[in-house]
């Protein structure tokens, strides 16, 4: 049959126009085939991704038969919610629903990968309740975004691993491992293949339903081959089992024995100065691994991650741990996270987000430098890594190691409550390892020679730096970055402010004019409104100006800076000067010959409850980089208790006294606090709706600095109210705050006040 004229080639016949119209109408009226529910556990309980407090609960959906196999507990799903398609997690599947109406079907299963384990789901729920937040907000912090390509790679790796058992010699399709970053920050391809081969956990499996974490002997029931693997890794790394750095602590070997036997040993650790703390963490993780249990290590920043990553590689062998950091990129981070989820690796080191790493059969959690404020998440509900790890260790029956060169009052509270035991070296060992600390005032000790005056430092500090620079590098710690960050009138000492917006004036560089830090306006014709003087003096001097002055005082030495713009990781063991801001101090190869801690008053005079505690933490972290027998000079009043604790190197004694004073005055962490911050009308409205638990004390509300909240009628001054309760009442207070916030969100109030439990700053 040939085509009719005007018809394209290959068209054998055409329907009349009337028949075509009838066919189209029938097609439009044809309804899709009715969906039928799954025969087994047809109801899915879903955590819908919505931040609204009044929707913080499970929602029931029907599981269609065609999604029965893919819809496993912990997988990502799409659901129809309020006429919109939203994402969520399938928490569990049940036979029936308490909802009496007609259930909607799941829209789609995004991926059958069970990325939300029962352990992490339970932990996220507990964290949300503790911080008066929502479960979906916590899950955003706990589970990284999905990368379909990475999941496909994992599936191919599983197939390759299965094929590798049949062909042990491998084949041409074997690929190299992931390229290692600096410090060995990598997971080998073999480890990822092993994780993929192990497969996802069975649907509905509950780690907490396995042998009880608190009572069962973990060394034999959970992973029979983990201990031999750990020993083999040690032999491959050329190390012998033993206490290693823990031999310097009287309780160190017993702590390791408890970890090896699977006991939930918990300690607050004061690390010795001048020792490799990362290696000590790796030894503890190896002992937990020998017991067949996993470890989560959380550190403040990427430099610490690389240090622990390198130490774990030496102690455990390559491919037996994963490093999770933000600078990996979303795809690589998700790849490593999947290897942990599937059991390919049992030890994880990372920054703040690693607290939720899905390590199987957790046996140890480690938090280094818990006083660093980066451990507090800036996203709602603002959980702190110390609290989350403590909750996780308690729920899993795992050990805990909260360590640092200092001891925070929060860690001291764990010791005094009996939840953890102190772990520190004796005084004789400490004296042999610690540098000599000397205190010097600011103005009274100014050097008599011109060079010392130009360097703005006490004479004892200048002499120490000159003598030490002959044998090695000298560290100068400056509390502020920048140049001249704060200016004041040279006559009356009133803060210098912009004539236009009243913002603070500062000098950004050696050839710059004073300018406003808010609007950027140059203050070329500034005059003090109080006394009329046109000259200004520096109040806070930054690291760049300090480096400039030191270059003039020490013209024969190289001066390097480490701060926000460029953070140095290491410096050579050669005469030089290093100017660094707190937290950015590089490590010297053989330790610094001396350290000078400038402008101690800038740390101690801050309007902050934790000012002294934070100053001691920064000083001890810097002094720990000095070689044994070196000299540390701190520019602060020697009569202050915190300075005396620093001179004696007694962070435990300082934390004990500080906590006793806060308990007497009713300050955190001796008590629990929550803050409500926002526009005045929103703060007062929320406070009026809260049914405060018995024993709750309301403080405020009061204005907070110069902050302003934006509302529908413009911006308004920001106010804050504090709610104070005994430590045991924090749960009831969080529930009351959650109920009040839920009532407001149910009325679609878009201008909610911010609720924060355990705020970092209350003064």
C-alpha cells in the first residue's frame, strides 16, 4: 500500500477527522488504573521536610504495591503535602494507621538507599526535643544531600566486589582509589567496595535492638573478625599494640583496657603540652576497633581533621577510616558518608557535622577542644557537638573522650556529675613537659629602649623573644586580626565613631585613612564630639599591624602571619617570628622556642560570661606548641586567678573554681538557660503563651546591643529574654518552648522569635 498524497512516508492510513476527535476525547477521559496498596505493612510513617513546629510529627501515607520493595525504612521519599510535593524520610512501615480518613499514596521513592538508620533517627528526635527544635531541622544536619551518581557508583562497586570474590586476582576494570589529599585525607577504593558489598542494613533493622550496648560483651557478639583485622592493620603500619601516648597518664592504660573490653569508659582528658594528641586519639580508636566497635572523632577545623586522619592511617592502616570535611565537595563527601553507612569503615573523623555519622555499633565518641565555639551549630536548632555526642554515647552504651589542653566548665560538670572521670597526667610529668609561663603587665612593664616601645610589648616579652629567636621560631599570639580595629579619642578616650551612622572607626592598612566599619565612609575631618580633640589612638591592634611593628623591632628576622586570609599549617625549625590569631597558630617542627601572648586584656575584658575561660583556652592551646622548657610570656595582670591558673598550668583547678562560682550565682552550665530573641512584640507574645515549668525564672526582656529585627512595618530594636531553670528542668522548659512555638506557627505567624536552648552568650 502506498502513502496518500500529502501524507509523510511510512503512514499507511489516516483516520477521518471525526474519528480522530473521538479517539482524543476517549484518551482524555481514560482514568489511570486504580493503585492498590502493598500487601505487607501497607502504611508508611513519613518525616516530612517542613520546618514548621506544629507539623513536627509523623504523617501516614499508603505504600503502593509497585513501591513495596523500594520503600524501606530510612529511604528518601516524595509525598503530596498541602497540595505541594515535598521530600521526606520514611521512618517506619506499619500495618494500620490511627488516621481515620483516607490515606494518600506515596508519590515516589527517591532512592531505596536507607540513609536514615534507626539509631540516627532516634538520636535526631532526642536532639530536637532537647533543643526545642523540629526533627526535620536536625535531619538536615544529620543526612547529607543525595547524589544519584555517587549511589550508582556504589552499586557498581558492590558488583565489582562480588565479582572480585570469584576472581581474586582482579581484572582490568579495577580502578585506583580516591586521590589522597594533604595528610592522607582519603578512603580507598577497596574500603568503598567493601562497604558497598556489605549492602544496606536490612529493612526495619534497629541497631538498638542488637546485643545491648551497655551490658553485652561487644568483643565477641557483634564483629568476630574486627579484632584480628585491627591487629593486622597495626602490623601493616609497623606499630605494636600498647598504650602509646597514654602511658604518660596514670589512668591511661586502664582507659584503653576498658575500651578494648567493650566497656563504656568515659573520660574528660587534659592533654599534655608538646605531645601528639592526634596519635593518642588514634590509639583509643584502635582499641575500640579491636573490640569490634566503631568510633566518631569530632574536631574543630580541617587542620585538626588532617592531623587525626594522618594518625589514624598510621595506627589502623589505610582504608580503615573516613575523613568527612566540608571542603571535600558534596559528591566526595557523600561517597565517603555512604562507605560509613554501609559498614565499609568503622572509624570517622570530621568537623561538627560528623556527630551524626552513621557508624555501625558505636563504641567510642571523641571530642577535641570542646570549648571552641565552632562546635555549636549556627543552624536551627543550634545543637552543640558536646551535648549531641554525650547523648549519643549514653544512648549507645559507648565510651566517650572529651579532651583538650584546657578543661571547660561544661566538661567539669560531667566530671562532678559522675558521668565521666578525669584523665590527666601527674604534676611531675606535667612539669617536665610544660613550658615556663611568666606574666607581665601592659603599661607598667613597657621596655625602656626605643625598639621595645615600637613593638608595644613588655620588656620581659621583648627580652624573651630576642633570646629565643636565636634557637628557633617565636610565636606571637594577637587576639584580633586586621590592622587598627578599634580607635578612640586621644584626649578623653571615648570610642571614635562615624559622624554619619555612629559606627566604629578603624584603620584597614598602613596607608589607609580611618573609615567606618558600618557604612565605609572615610573620617578625614573627624573631631571628638565630647572634647573636640582631632587625634585618635589605637585601642585594639590587629595581627597585621603587630607584624609590621615586629618587623621594625627585629629587622634581621623573617616575620610571617597566620590568620583569616592565610592560615599556615607548619613552620620550619629556624629563627623567625610568627604572628597568629587564636586558632590559626601553625605547628613548629620541633616546637616553638618561646611564645608571647599579647593584649591579654582584650580577651579578659570582653563582656562575656566565658571571657576568662576562653582566654585560658586560647593561651593553653598556644603554649602547648612551645617545646618543653621554653618560655611563654602572657601580657596580663599576674594577680588575676585565670592568669595564676595559666602560670601553674592548672586548667582543672580553674574549671572547678569557675563552676563553683557559677553555681553560686546561678550561671550556666550550673543551670540551664534558654533565650528568646526578636522584635519586642514577638518576644512578649511568645512569653505570654509559654506555660513555664515550676522553678523557671524569667530574666528580661531587654534590648540586645545595636541589633535590629526586620518586621512588616520596618526594622525594630531587638530584645532578648532569658529563661533560667535547674539542670534537671531543661527538658520541661524545652517542651514548653516547643508548644508555644507550635501554637504560633499554627496561626501562620511568619515573624517568629528565635528560641535557643543553651545559648553560647548570655552576657
